[in-house]
């Protein structure tokens, strides 16, 4: 496993003096996809958006008083019912992304500050989704579970919700992950994520452990404060309650850390190993987005849009050490 990077130094004149700026270009150890790390200050204060909370609440389809009427129903696997557990409600996506496409309403509250999500929210969500995944007919499907939270993350509805995409055709990046993982397993005899957890365990990007799960800061981040969770149990449909608790706890800890830094928007994606093969292991990736405020700024610009190149302003080894110090208190 190679952690390769190139460094470029740019010179600029500041007040008559030459200043040197370092840009690090890092290669993802699995896919070799590159990310650029440069140091830049961005506004980290979220400001007040109470007006947005109130106005979106007046029409929100996921709020308890509307969800029964407005949620779209799955006529096949769910037989027209909504599946519920704790505060979680599972139903069909009105605008499907794939053959099986679901939405999971995560909380009863319309708006939840990132630091206030609870382990139970995610645990119940995973249990409901697992029940569904187990009923999907035989065949090769690519299963991803993702979340966008608040407008900077691309979310059109504020109310916390998770999306599930179960497709016969992988997304572009999932395909890249899969063939890179196959090559890795064939040459090293072990799956990439298991090896990554082993290699990173003693290193400066290791963050901490929750039940049956290791958490690390990604070497070549795809977004701000990118963390990866690596579960002991490989396939989502087979995961135990302990495994779900471990994943849910890790997500909540990272969200609390984001909250402490003044960040409020995030994306996560879980790439599931189910129906793929021994070379793949379910892995969870989470990034913070620029904070939502009245005039928030979007962090996806032309390098990401057209070059598929992530540009980030924070160094993984630095934030790994910061979160590691407080991991047990989060
Ligand atoms: Zn709502």
C-alpha cells in the first residue's frame, strides 16, 4: 500500500516579499485518484438560518403531520406500507435514482443541529434498510446508503433523511472502487479496507475505534474533514446489531466534532459489499461541506465538476490528531 504524494511550491509576492505556498497532490492508495491539499481560510461560522427552518417546515413532506399522506409507497417489497422503527420511517423515493430507490426519514424533528444526532437515529435507520435489502430479489446489485444534510450538501429538503440506491449498474466511482479492490485482493490476498485499517492503526491518520469499527482520516480526502469507517463485518445485510451500533456511534462522534468546528452540513456514503464478492468490504465515508448560512458558498467548483479532482483546505494528519484527542468524549 503506497501513500504517494507530490509537492508543488508556488511563489507569490506579498508586500514586496516572496512567499512560498505549498500544494500537496495526493494519490488515493486504492484508486490512485488525486486530491489537492492547499491551505486556505474559509468562513466556518454558520450564522443564523432560523427563517429557512421555519419556512421549509411549513411544507416539509417528512414532518410527522404530513409524512403519512405524502410519502410514496413501494408496491412490491414494502407492499404499500411505510416501515417504521423509533423515529425512522422508510419509504420509496418519489424521484427514483435506480431500480430500488428509497428514502429514510431519520428524525421526527424537522431540523437537528449536527451535534444533536443520536446513535439511535442511525441504528434504527440501518435496521430498517437492512430489512429491505434482505428482501431484494437475487442478482448483482450495487447498494449505497447516503446522506446529504443542508443546502451546501445538495439536499433539497432540510428534514434529516438518508437515501438508499440499489442499482444493477454501479455509479462511476463505485465501479472504480470495485475493480481497484479486485486487483488489490488478487495481488495482496486480503481486502483493501482490512489492510488499510491494519496499516493505519499505528499511524498519524488513525482516529479511534467504536464497536467493531475503525475510523481513520482519508489520506487523499474527497472533501473537507474526510473520515472513513471500516467495519469488521463485511456485508451490510449480514451485519449484527453490535456492528450497526459501532457505525452509528462513529458517525455521531464525527458529527459532534464537525459541530465543535462550526460546521453544520455534511455528506456521507456507505458503499456496501453485498453481492459483490470477497474483495470488497462495506466502507463508510463522511465529509463536511461549507457551512450553511444565508449566503453560503459552494465548495464544488470546476476541478471537482469536470476533473473529478477534490480540492481541500485541511490536512488529514492535523485534523486526525485533533479529533483523536477528544474521541472518547464525543
Ligand atoms: Zn420536516
